[in-house]
């Protein structure tokens, strides 16, 4: 009997959390008088990798819908300073679609940092009608770290980038 009650509680918790997640997703997609997917309104994804107590690279990448990418590094990277480059907007759309797939607009705004000396991942999102962020994303769902790797593909600075500011 006790086993049945525990099973019932677990199943109920799963069902209610799934409903809560669905409700949150649906609510975030409503804008004005029309229902739209918010990510279709995504204008910019920015990701910041924070420093650690050692030699972890610290930088910020801003990827804009039009393909313009700005990379700013302030420590432990080969290219320090601010660099800019234009990418194919279709490549950016592929990245933005990955964020849409995982419904990042339903993530928590902050995840608890579990270990002090781990470089963090922070995201900043600009939509047509709002701005949101996710702090300590590397302690959130695994897909947030995976997306960090996708954003990092835009941070491969080389001689084709234009340096626009010193560190």
C-alpha cells in the first residue's frame, strides 16, 4: 500500500510539473492580440563566459539576427579586446532556432551556482518587445551548456575579424 501511495505521488508530481511547464510556455508565447512564438521575435542572443580563479577565458559574444557578431574578451584569450564580423543570417537563424527548440524563454532567470571556481555561462536575450536573461546557465538544464557550445562557434576570432576596441 505504501509503495502504491509513493508511486501515485510521483506520477502526480510529474503530471502537475508538466502542466505547469506547458502553461508557462503558452503564456510566454502570447503577445498583444495575437499568439506568436516569442523566439520568432528574437533580435539578439548574447552569451558571457565568466572568469574563474585560474586561467579560464572570459568573454562575451553578441549574435544579432542580421548576422552581425560582436566578440569582447577581457582575459585569458588569444584575441583580447572587441572584434566584429558579419555572418550569414541563415547561420544565425539556425542558432536562434536551436534556442527556440529548447524554449529558453521558459527557463529560470537564475540557477544556483554549485561550485565557486567554475566559469559561468550567462545569457542575455533581446526580443522585439522585451529583454530577458539567464544567470549561471551552466548549472541549469544540460541544453543550456550545449547551446553555449553553439554560440562559441561564432567566437572563433581570426584575421578576418575587425578589431574595434582595445581590452
